C-alpha cells in the first residue's frame, strides 16, 4: 500500500527522465534538420552519416514509446486497483453509516432512560429528605413527650392523693400515640431509604449503559470519519492518475507521429519548419 502511495513521486521521476530523453533527441533532430536545410547538396558520406543519425533518433524514439506505453499501462493497472479499493471503501462506508445511525439512536434512547431515572432519583431523593426530616421531628416530639410524661409521673408519685389520675392517663396516651407516630415515620423513612437505594442502583446502571453507548458511538464515528478521509485520499490519487494517463497518451501520440514522419517522409524546408514547431510542442509535454 505504501509503495502505491509513493507511485506519484516515482511516476514524476520517470516523466522527467522521458522528457530529458526527448530533449536530447530533439537536439539531435534539430542538428540533423539544420544541416539538411543548409547543405542541400550532400556527399555520400554525409548522407550515410545523417542516415545513421536518423536511425539513432528513431531507435531513441522507439525506446521512449516503449517506456511511455509501459508507464501508461502501469498507471492504468494501479488506477484499476485503486478504483476497486475506492468502491470497496464506499460500500463499507455505507454500511458503517447505517451502523453509526443505529448507534446514534441507541445512544439517544439510553440518554433518555438515564435522564428519566435521574429525574426519578431527584424526586425520590427530595421525598427521602422530607421523610427523614419528618422522622427527625417525630423523634423530637417523642422525646419531648417522654420528658413531660416522666415529669408528670414524678408529680403523681409525690401527690398521688391529689385528684389528677385522669391527667396521668392522658399523658400516657399522648406518649403512646407519639411513639406510634414515630414508629410510622421511621418505617416510612426506612422504606424511602431502601427505595432510593434501588433507584440509585438503577440510575448507575443507566448511566453506565449510556456511557458505553456514547463510547461505541464515538468510536464508530471516528471510524466513519477515517474512512471518509481515506476515500478522499484515494479519490485524489485517482484524479492524479487520470492526469498521468492522459500525459502518457499524449506523449505516445506525439512520439508516434514524429517517428512516422522521420521514417516515412523525406523532409524539405517546409517540413523542417513544421517539424521544429512539433518538437517545441513535444518538449512541453
């Protein structure tokens, strides 16, 4: 994968090498064409030398044509592989997106459950505090009633002959009633405490589920974002490879045209001027 990612740099170096070869060939062609245009009457030795030079140029053009064809095919092969990879990533991205949306919904539901249990806990906590306060007040009243009853009992022991037995019974009933109220308040307080503890456990469980779903959602979101970045990277590579394939196609076309002109035509002055223009265009590829 890393070698393919570095293919752009390698391809650029090969392109520079091909352009360098083209530059050298063009210099040779220009020299040959210059001499051909200046010296219209050439000796057999000059003609043989120019023919050898022409063949050398044709051989060099053929080498460039082969190299350009290999580069084009190589880039096309890598392009096809990258295209398959991009299609796979897009397919995986769609499935990942659906999974992410499901997790978002689950996370939203878990959050709602957690918020509901938190509200329930807050409400029961307020009720628990209220019952705790009621129990504390009942205890205070009970203690007050006990003190009064004990004091009244002492008075009755000292002044038993004084009519007041009815008052004693009244205080005794008041004490019993207060004890009953305190016991009832204590039972409510204990029941509220147990209920609050159960709700607290449910709240912690809901909080844990919510945090787990949040973590899973975030992990899938990160995976989705990473896939999107990877797809963008591959798409950028595909775009670059398309441009590179067009580049090699253009070089092939120009080299083939130049090769055929040199091989199959005798060049006169007009053809020399036209050839020079084509060489300038080829040099710019």
